[in-house]
């Protein structure tokens, strides 16, 4: 259904209900008016009856007639008329009705003075002559105040009805709008998911055509983004795998070519050193040559280790020996000359459960984090931790107590290492964050933490996993 049609139908239905209520109120008011008219007419008839009794009835009934007349002339009972009754001496026998009192009534009387239709009203007066000689003087005055107060009540009633009608209509429109726009919460929720790069969320079909169209468009957009992200991830992984292959090839060539020759050179220099014993200038050169050879061999071993994760003799299909690799990596930093930093490595995972790409990523992340610490942190302690997180993912972290980073987002622009770490983690559907190890210290240090799936995930398995959790709670 279209939004405009839905709103119109709702508003029309509510307006009809409101009008029915207003009609009922108006009928109730008319009933009150009729009852008032009837009572006024009855009281007028009773007035003449009582006046007749006062004039011609027995003297003993006079007090009862006077009391009945007092009742009849009380406020508002004789509609639009006021009765005055005086004895022979001009004394009022009935209380005079008070003048218009409240400011509203006075203002209303000023606004609507008596009109009399252009003819000055007559004031009927007559005398009652009893047989016992007592006389009464009767005056019937026009009372415009009572008509005014009745019309004032009518206007107030009308205003009340209009106000109530307006307020209820507004309320109804508000409720109809809220109901109509309720599915917007789902749309806003979906947009929030996409803003957090969670493109696997899909909107369900929505009842209103316009919102349904928006929902379908968002679903389509999310689908395209998810596919292109997945394609980028695959490409990224392929590129990294190619780079790893290239690094392995280079390492193999270096190992086979230079490694063997260096070993031969070291054997030759050892022979030279032995033969030059007792020939000081020659012995010095031979010793220096032997030292250079040893140095180059160490440097080559170092380079080979950084270039590739596997030893040349290891089977490519076997899982990567993560424990050994990380231990060797950390040992190589511990063994650095003049190393003033303490390294602690804690691993609480089964390396056979970790996929090859994931293990390699963990290794490269650790390599970069340790290199950064050596270059930038001036840390005294470094902790490397690998554990299984509660959600079943692998949690890797490296923390140091060095200089720290005030703005990791900004720091990433200064080199390629941090950006590369983010990309590696992103390619595996993981998450990475960086924060101060000791936030309130003068040397806050840096902790880099990543959570990765144990095995590389496909986009469909992620979607199914999230869908299995059912409808999310939309914010209200
Ligand atoms: N552990 C750390 N402690 C303090 N600062 C760090 C740490 N790690 C990184 N940084 C800061 O972040 C910046 C970016 O690091 P990144 O690894 O991206 O680049 P880099 O190490 O300078 O160069 P490269 O591209 O060779 O890695 C560094 O220049 C450094 O200022
Ligand atoms: Mg770096």
C-alpha cells in the first residue's frame, strides 16, 4: 500500500470516529437545552398558579405561596424573566437576583448589550388585591443576563467540542504517522549496519510501497557492496599469497646460492686463519675475513627468516608451525646485541586448529609489531599473547610500555606497517584495534589487538551465521 493512501485512510477513519463523538456531544447538549426550556415553561405556569393562590387563597396558605414563589424566582429557574413582589409598603418579598458578577460575564454583557429588536420591552406590572384587604405589587422584568449566560455556556460547549476535535485529530494524525513510519526504524538500523561495514544484513519486505522500495534498494546496494568487498578480499589474499610465494622463491635462491658459497668461504677463511698463524699482517687480514664471513652468514640467516615463514625443507601442505615460528621470531629479538627490552610470549592455542592464511597473518602481524616497537617505542617490556576468545575466534595482541601513540589513525599515514596490518586482518574478516596499554601513565605504551576467525571465512557462511541469530532488536 502507498504511504499517502495509508495515511489518508487512517486519517479519514479517525476523522469519522471524531465526528461521531462530536455528534453525540452535540445531541447531549441539545437534550440539556430542551430540558432547560421545559423547566422554564413549567416554572412560568407554576408562577401564575402561585400568584393566584396568594391573591385568592386562604390567609394561612400565604407563607407556603410566598416560599414557592421564592423558589420559582431563584436564579435561572424562570428563564429570561425576573419576578419582583412587593407588599403595600414597597418592601421586597422576594430576594433580588444579583447583577452579572464574573469578569467574563461582564465582558460578555459589554460585548453583547440587550438588543430588544429595536423595540423597548414593556415591563408588565399589576396588583394583587386580597379579600382581607392586603395588596401585593407584582413586576415581571426582562432578564437578558440569563439568556446571555445560556448563550455563553453554548459557546463554551462549542469551543470545547472544537478544541477536543482538533486535539484528538492531531493525536490521531500523530499516531497514524508513527505507525506508518515505524518500519523506518528497520531502515535506520540497516543503514547503521552498513555504516559499520556489515553488508550481510538484509531488510525484510516492508508493508508500505515507498518504504519497501527503499528497503529493496538498500538490500541491493548492500549485496553489491558485499560482493565487491568479498572480491577485494579474495584479490588481497591472492596478492599476499603471490608475495609470499615470491618471498619464498627469493629466500630459496638466496639460501641455495649464497648459503652454500658462504659456507665454503667460511671453510676457506678458517684454513687461511690456520695457515697464517705467526704471520701477523696476514693473520690479521685472515681473521677479519673470517669475521666478515660470519657476519654475512648471520645477516643472511636473519634475512631469510624475515623473508619466509617456512624452512625450505618443510611441506607446504602441512599447517604452519606457529608456535615454533613465533618463538624463533621472539628469540631473534631477544638475542639482539644490547637488547634492553624484555619479551614475554604466551600462547594458549592449538596451532593445528589455525588455518594457514590465518597463521601466516599472525606471524606477519607479530613481525611488524615487534619491528615497530624496536624502531619507535623505546619499550622496556613487550608482551605477545595468543589465545582463544570467548566467541571462538583467535585473539592476538602485542603490548608494550613505550612512548605510545596519541592518534593511531593519524600515525597510520606515516608508514605502511600499520596500514598493512589493518589490511591483512580485514582480508580475513577480522577486527583490529589499537589503544594505550597504560592510558594514564606518562609512558602509555601501545597495545595492538586483533581478532581473527581460526579458518578463513566466506561471505555466505558469515551471512548465514548472522541470519541464524534472527531479527535484531531495532532501536525505538
Ligand atoms: N609500538 C609503537 N610505539 C610508538 N609508536 C609507534 C608504534 N608503532 C608504530 N608507531 C608509530 O606509528 C607510525 C606508523 O607506523 P608504521 O609501522 O605504519 O610505519 P613505520 O614503522 O614508520 O614505517 P614502515 O612503513 O617501514 O613500517 C610510526 O612512524 C610510529 O610513529
Ligand atoms: Mg612499521
